[in-house]
C-alpha cells in the first residue's frame, strides 16, 4: 500500500493525480467505498450505514420506477454505477437513470461506463445524510461538468429533495422534473415523509393512487 492510501482520509476531497486516484480505489480495503474524482481532487466515501439513508434510497428508486411504469416512460435505473471520463472525472451516484430513447445508449456488461464513448445518464441522485454540503457543492459542480441533464440531492435529515436542472455549464432549482415530465418533486418528498411512519407497501399504495389520479 502506498503512502497516499495509508494517509488517505475519507469523506473529504484530497488533492491527487488520476493515477493516485485509480490506485486508491483499487485498495481491497476500500472495495465497498464510493469514489469520486474531479479537477485534480479525489473523494472516497465509506458506505452509509444509517437506516434513513438506506430507506430513502429505496423509496426514491421505487417511486421513480413506479412513475415511469405507469406513464409508459422507458427507463433504465442503476444503483452506484461508476461513470468515468478517463484522466479527468469519475463519479458513483447512489442512483442514476437513462430515460426515454437514451435507454438504448446505456452500456451493459461492465462495471464502469466510459464517458468518452458513451453518454452520461439523464438523471443522477445522491442521498445525503451527513454529506449534504458536499452533494450540493463540489459534487454539483462535478455533475455540471459531466453534463447530466438533472441532478437530485435527497436531504435525509429534512426529508427534502433539492432538484436541479443542468444546462450550459450551470444548474438551477426546479420543482418539477424536466426529464420525467409531470413528476412533481413535492410528490417524492411526501413519499419520503410518509415512509417515516409507513412501511414500503403502504407508501407504494399511496404513490400508486396519487400517480393514477394525476393521469
């Protein structure tokens, strides 16, 4: 193990070369960690262990899939998939989606999507319990640079979703998804709030009724 790996702190950005980043994430001790790289800095995130983080991740993934199923929107959802622009950037969002016609462009059969050959996903989602400041800060800039279309940050502690549309190298807050037409962010936030008191089946039944009533 090299000097960088021995001293490498987690859950913070560290100045490093691309080769140092690749070596760091290859460490067997970090096999379950998430890796990010942007503009000469790396970030290694240890997997969250909190109940609320895991629950919110599952609720959001289920809700988006349910919405698209009922609306007939083609969708391919990926959990902690790696997206890499070799030598420049890498990310592992909690959830990501290719939507509509771009579903056909999603690469299968590999653990890392090469963004020099394949497009970035339409939607990426980070679930933030203790990492909120970074998710809406440095990571937001990373996803702007990767030119994803939409970026959501799920604020676990406040049961809130900060949804951002990305275009022209910047981002702006939105209340309705632009990549999933007619999906109000407030619907997802209410589902998260209900999940604090209901089980997943109850939340799913409530979501189903809400989406069907809006059709």
